[in-house]
C-alpha cells in the first residue's frame, strides 16, 4: 500500500480530514527547502505538495509565479527537487510527498527515467498540471509501475465524461480546483464545491482534496466539511516570501498547526 493510500486510510479510520500544504522547492532559500518540509510535517501536514519550479506556470497566480521565478533564478531544477526529497526521507519515512508541476521538465528527463528517479528519492505522487487525464494513460501506467500515484486535477467546469476519464487513470487522491481561475484567487464558494462532490464521488473511488482559494483556518474548516482534504498553497508561499530569516520555519509550522487544529475541532 502506498504512503498516500495508507495516510488517507488512517484519516478515514480516525474520522479526520487531510491537510495538504504546498510549497515551491527552492524558495525562498534553496538551502532550506528540506527544513521547511519538516516544519510542514511537524505542524500537522498529512501530505506535502512540493512545487517543481517552471518558467510558465499557467495554473498559478502571481504569488506562486514569483516563487517559481525566484527558485529558477537560484538554479533549482527537477533533479535538485528530487535531491531535496531524498534528504527529507532521511528523517521522515512516513509523510507522503507529491511533486506538483508541469510536463516540460519531466518530458526532458524522460518519463521512465523520471519515474525511476522519483521513486528512488522517495516521491509518492506526481501531479502534472498540463497532462489531461484523457491523454495521460501511458504516463499514469509508467508512474504506477514505479509505485508512484498519478494525481490529476478536476475543476468546476469538468464534465461527467472528463470525471470518468480521470477515474480510469488516477490514483492516490483527486485534486479538485475549487474555482475558475488561478491559484491565490479569493472568490471561494463552498456551496458550489459541495454541489460538485456527488458527481465526482460517483465516478472516482478516491479521496478528494480541494485547493485554490483556501487561505486560513476558517476557510479550510468550511471546505473540509464537504471534502476529504484541503490544499493550501499561495498563503504558505506568501508566508515564506515575507517572513525574515530564521523565523520562517517557526511561522510555517505555527500556521499549519493552526489549520490542523481547526480541521480537528470543527463544530
């Protein structure tokens, strides 16, 4: 059983909701990525989504775009991200790590070579924003062949046909984009999220994590009422962008712990 499946099975058993924070590898300081990953885990992260910097992150808003630009300027590559995961695994053997990014770096490395390297580093899942499920069966099979869960996006505009197509290739969990737009947008509507869940659950037998627009403990708790997990990205990237030096890991851990507490003590 994969680390992701094991984690969600434990969450279900304990009647808890998953917390999936996102951070961009290499930002704001390449030397501290692993430290920040451990801070997320210590704060209560169930899964860590680690962003692979890319020059044209089409699904990301200005906050995460800037983080990718800074990381790329500091020389962060896909191989460096895998090295960071490998070092993280020296101390943490249990927290699932999902790489989130775009197809170009993987295509350049080669899907087979990437799958082997990712598995060796300790990666548990991969979410490639620009791999639509209808065209990703071969990629998904390759990842599963290396014990890595291929994770895909669904959106408010996803048709029943697309949801069914995703259900045929995905594993681990589903990432439901809560709104029309890019990361960091603020027009979150929990009722619209709730309205989409039955169609997804009828066609995809996986946990559903909801992201985009979740910025604090209150919105995380509201979204968790209608989902299996919440994903928080832009707010965490902002914290790292604006928190000076040695305070960053502490602030990161405290923020995640606040959200974790809200999820575990929902009324």
